């Protein structure tokens, strides 16, 4: 059974292979989630400030900063490990998956070859 989003993931992997992994690529792919997250935090901060619940307000500020720092750390870790991932990835298989021509791409290899237990 092939999952429909595998072709999208393969295309993103090919894009990363061509450009390298960095902050610009990460934020270009996730800007919608950051917009939504910013909206939620803005509403929460507005509510806390209007109600003069300053501990809650500063808690939300801390959470927002924590989200940004978490994602910065995540991007740095992926970027640090990217050369190894680039080296061990079968890019021809990824290209076939991006085109949708890889049979049984989401199945384990032994099942794709017909070797069932």
C-alpha cells in the first residue's frame, strides 16, 4: 500500500539534496504553521495582558521563545547530520519515489519482493 504523501516527501528530500538544509528552507516550508502559532500566541498574550495575569503573560512569552529555540536547535542538528544522510541515501530510489514509479515504496523491502512470512 503506497501512501500518497510519499511522493511529496521524496520531492522535498530531492530539494534538500540540491540546496542543502538550512534555516531559509526550514522556514519556507513551515511559514504557515508559524503564522498560525503566532496568531495563537498573540491571542493568548492579549488575553493575559487584558486580564492583567502577568505570570500567565510571561509564561506565554517563555513558551513562544522556547518554540523558536527548539526549532533553531532542530535545524542546527539536521544541518549538522545532513552530510551523512546525503552520503548514505539512494538518490535514484528517491527520484523514482518522487515520480511515483517506485513500486511498493512504503512496504518493507522483503514484502515488496514477495517474501512474506
